[in-house]
């Protein structure tokens, strides 16, 4: 994973509530085990018609969507099945952070493990952000992970929660295995001080 701390990027809004992982990346695209290439099928059933042509009025097909790094989503984002391909598809499209009032737990955990930052805000802040993006499609926000803050265009900083372990992994650009490997010296010392027990069969 890449290290993450300060992210400044354009915001794209898909405020529909209860977007499930089958809408983020439909099941027919799950045959791959590669993280690369899934972005073109992100939100495929909303993005393309039955003939595979882009749906003009869907936000990802509009010029304002180009270069967006932050997705402003509706409540309970990422519900449904536990497919890890969902954060893969979002990241391959170009998103690095998702803002919502709540996330499905499994999606949130999968996102954090893959370097996609879920940012939870209160309903008032969410409504303000939606209004800002509607009025100014080029709205940009700054997220500072080390301080756990989301800074609005007016300069107001909003705090967001994240557990210490996930925060450390994102800041250092490591996954769970990488974190364990960094503790190798301590693990070896512990094993040396605690020899394996012999099963006597008693």
C-alpha cells in the first residue's frame, strides 16, 4: 500500500443511500484476482446501458467527474456481500477516500485493509458537503489522516474516527502482514523466552 496522510482532491457526489457492493462492482466482474482494471466497471450497471454504452446523465460519465479523488456517498455505503473487489474497483477508478454518514462494517474493514480511507461525518456536515458540490462541482477537500480531520473549503476542520491500528497501517503504507513483519524481532524474542511445551500425554 502507498503511504497516506494529507489528501487534497476534488469531490464527486453519489448520495444514494444503501449502495451495496453489487452496485459498486457487479458479481459478473469478480472472476479476476487482480486489483487492476476493475475501475472501468465500477458502478457498471448505473454507468452503462444494456448495449454497453455510457449513460450520459450518470455522474461518472460526466466531465465534472474527471480527476475526482474523494467520493461523497449516501448513508450505509458498501452494504451487502463482503466482496473485497468493491474497494479495489473504487481505488482503480481513482478514489482514495469515501465520505459518508455510515459504512457497512465489512466494507469499511476491507477498505482500510486496501488503503481506501472511509471518513464518517455527521448528517449536518454531510448535507453541507452535498450543497457545496451541487453549487460548485470543482469543490476540493483536504483530509489529514494524522490529525483525523476533514477541512472544508471555508477552513472549518471536522474530526473523524479511525482505529489506531488502521491509522498506523495507512500512515506507514503497510498491510496487516507488513505490520506483523515489522514486529519480527519482538516475536523472535518472545519465542526464545517461551519455549514450546512438550505434550506428555498426561
